[in-house]
C-alpha cells in the first residue's frame, strides 16, 4: 500500500467528517511515533484540500524518550511543512515510572491528567473542539485480545460478563472512528482502519521521521507484545471484521454509552 493511494482512499472514506472540520479547533495528539506521524501527514494533506488547520500537541513523557535533540529533529521536519508542534512539559520525571509495578498505567494517567488540565485551561468553546488520537487497527485488535484473555478466560465464570471490565470500558470506545459528545466536541480517530505494518511502510516510504528512542517500559504493554506476533506472522486485519466481532462476541458497549459522559469523567477516566 503506497501512501498516495492510501491517502486518496482515506479521504474518500472520511470526507463527511473532513468537510465538518473547517473552523474547528483541531487538537491532534502527537507522540512522535509512527501512527501519529502518519496521522499528521494525512491531516496536513486534508487541511489543504478541505480548508482547515490543526494544532499538534505533544506530551514529552516518558522523559527519556524526548531529548531536546530528538524533539528538534521531529519539529524541524514538520516546521518545514508549516506545522508547529506544541511540546508540553508533563511536570513529571521518570522516577514515578521506575517505582511502579506497571509503569504504563502511571504513564497513561499522567498523560490523561495533563490533557484534561490543558483542555480545561484553554478551551472556551467545546462545541468547536475536535480531539484527534492516533490509534490503529492493530491497537483495537490487541484490545480485543486483552479483553478475551484477561476479562473472559482469565476472570472465572462468575466474572466473565463481557461488559464489566473497567479497562474494556476504556478501550472499547476506541473501536469507533468518531464520537460526537453531547457537550458538542468530537473525537476523530483517523487511522483506526490501518494495520500497523502498513503505517510503518508508508511512513518510511515518505521519509517521515518518528521517535528513534524506544520506551524502556514498552514490554509492560500487552498490545506491544501482541504487535511482535502480528509482525512475525505477517498478519493483516480488516476493520469491518474486527468491529463486527467486537459487537457480536465481546458485547462492545454502544456509542451512546460514551456520548453522555461528562467531560471530566470521559477525559480523565476513559479517553
């Protein structure tokens, strides 16, 4: 899959959403990884065609991944394409991760708290806000496996109801390409139908830089371990099959269960 043809198909598939973006406050969550790097390129091209601009926000955490040299290397590439990355000091050091039994949980909560704080301090018109997280198809396949192994097979018969896991409540909403909340803001996941291997190939083909410093704690994340398996077995998935399986076999919570959540609950506990 080459990037130009993939972009054309993506633009056609998401045209209804893209047409709504002019005049919106688009908040793309950039991590420097391959997924958010491709999302930046797609949104950059779409912005030119549909007439919208977006802001790239980056939380530099864990600290060991985001040296000043690394941030400048990434920023320099995007600056030449008229995109300025807003890097945030997360007000944390990696010491909190070193002490944690699961550092990924701590990292995720630090990021959620910072996002909620930034939005609370900067957003006046929530009806104009569009949040753009960069989850991939491999991510939601891994969430499915995590739920099956941990909440169903691993929980025992008395706790095996597919909807009870707090973790699944969090990950399940990421299966939906877009969500419009009752408060008026939107969540748009532009890469949810792309396999991780295709994303990596397109980023390399286009010469888009991404983080070169691996996370010291990546093996604490089940989805990272599962990605190694997908790569080894050269697996590729289809979004329609994944979402249908999640709805029929995993009791995927309906989208209405999320849209009514308060901003504070959704952004701090679920998003």
